[in-house]
C-alpha cells in the first residue's frame, strides 16, 4: 500500500508502475551483492541509461526523457526502495544534467546533454572538501584564469560515483569569486583516489579528486564567474535535496514492507510478532511517517513545478522529514527483525546504514533544523 499517491494522474501512476518493475527486475535483487562488493556494475548504469532514467531531467530535444518533477520524484522513490547506492548515482548525475541545462551555453548543452542523457557519460557533483562540508563557502579549491584556460588546484572529498564517472562538476574560486567547471575524467592534473568502506551507500563508489595544476579550457566554465555557489551549486543542490527526499520515502517504504512481512511470519510467545501491540506501534508509526513524507514530497514537487515562492521551504521540509523518517523506519525495521535484522545476508542492516547517509547529505539534519526555522520566520516577517 502506498498512501499519498492516490491523487496521481494516470500518466504518473503508469510511470511509477514501470519504475517499480524496473527496480524489481534490474536493481533490488542485486543490491546486497553490490553493497558487499562496494561497487555498481557498469551494466546497471547502462540499463538506467537505456530506460531513459539518466536523462530524466534532460529535455527531449537533447535526447532526454524530459520528466516533470513529480515523475522524477517517483523515479527516485522507486529506485530508493531497491538500492540507495543506485539512487545516489541518479541523484548526482541528475544534478549535473540540471546544471548544464540551466546554466550551460548552447554549445555546452549540445556537447554534454545527449551524452549524459543516454548514460554514455555519467556525471558527478564535486563540491565537498576535507575542510568544507555544510559550510560550502569554505571551499579551498582555487580556479585561476591563465589566458584561455583555468588552472584548478585543491582536493574534493566524498564525491559519489567519482570512481567511475566521466565528467565532474567542480566548484572552485579565484580570490573568493566562486565558479563551476565541467572537468573530464582524463584531464591531466586530476587524480581520482577511491574511498571504500563508507558506512552506507557502500556501492556508490565514492572518491577523492585531487587537482594539481589541472588546466581546463575556458569552455569548461559553467555559468559566470562569481555565481558558482550562489546560482549553479544552490540550484543543483535543491534538485539533489528533492531527489534524496523522494529516495528516503522509497527506503522507508522498503523498511515498512520488510517489517510487515517479517512480523507476520515470525512467531514469539505463541503469536506472530504483528499481534504484539508494541510491534504494532512501530509499524503504525512507520506507515504513518512514510505516507506523511510522501505527501510532503508531492507538495514540494508541485510547488517547485509552479515556481511557487514557498517551493524552497517545501523542498527543505520534505527532505528533513523524509530523511529522519527513513532513519527511524530503518532503525525500527532492524529492531523488529531482532538478530535477523543484523544478519549481513538480510536487507535491514543495509537499509539502516543507507538511511543514516540520507541525514548527512544535501543539507544535514541540523542544517535543516536551522534553515527551515529561518525560512519560515523570514516568510512570517514578510507577511507583517
Ligand atoms: C555517502 C556520502 C556521499 C556524498 N556524496 C557527495 C557528493 O557526491 N558530492 C559532494 O560534494 N559531497 C558529497 N558528500 C559530502 C556531503 O555533502 C557532506 O558530508 C555534507 O555536506 C556534510 O558536511 P560534513 O560531513 O563535512 O559535515 P560538517 O558540515 O562538518 O558537519 C558535521 C556535523 O555538525 C553539524 N553542523 C554543522 N554546522 C552546523 C551548524 N551551523 N549548526 C548545527 N550543527 C551544525 C552537522 O549537522 C553535522 O552533524 C557525501 C557524503 C557522504 C557521507
């Protein structure tokens, strides 16, 4: 049962059905193996490309699927039920597609978007650094102009899918003027150092990117110098936040389904677990919060599609609620399964680890708690 999607249009309902089928056949059965192997095989990326899922936000004229935001959200929910590592790749790749579409010149769109939409090339989003996380304005990577080139120096850390991505959206600055660049993987001066064994989304193939005198042509600059953080990164991060919110709904839905199944089968003290009231309470809270999270995501998608002034706040709220709900749901899913929930062969422990990541990326829980209060109080002040 998926409460919160009853009002979907026929087109969206059909799209969701096909996303769930794709997840059930191409993703969910293998998620545990990928997590253990700490990598995603290229064929799942190719399958995503062939299905049009990597071109979700790319307009049809550039070979994309041109999904609207609700459809894109549903795609993230469906994939999130199966594997958060795959969903993470869709998230960062879509952020790069969005940035090129929104800020790229015609030449840049024509060069990048068809390749990104087909999955021939996969994009990664490189903002974080060893010394700069939530406080992105602290990034130390420099991008100095040298004639027809820019020279990048610095280190990016925790970059999803950087072990295999073909192009990186990299943020740097020149004396405090931030800029964004599209840097191809084989550019001299760029070294990719894998980061393995992260707590969650273990198959998402994180890496560190080291730039040492890395020269990129002027045509690699995306948007204008000075607008790298305030426009390019901010806009892409909002899409990322929206994607993670929906992905968290999917993860929580997977916890709910696993919990209901297990509690119906497992018997203790003469009855199935589901007959014990304290287990019923955990499942009630889980089911209610999954539905509430999904409704907040639908609201965020509708407001964002309408360019409504409250859209920014709605996306923050959706991500805050959905990621914390997913964390709670995953913790309770492990609890309901007891020792079996800790079994490396089961999915509950993976969901538990993956859910924690959703509370850290795209604005950590504490940053959401302070940001939403400030957005709401600004809006309140504006009404006086
Ligand atoms: C699996 C994974 C994948 C990632 N993928 C990418 C990627 O693809 N691209 C990329 O650029 N980055 C990526 N990141 C990095 C991620 O974006 C950062 O981890 C995130 O921005 C948080 O930064 P931080 O970890 O440095 O935490 P910090 O900003 O150092 O925060 C540490 C803690 O302090 C809290 N805190 C910070 N400031 C405040 C405050 N003002 N008030 C109250 N509490 C505060 C935070 O909530 C957090 O709990 C990834 C991280 C992980 C774990």
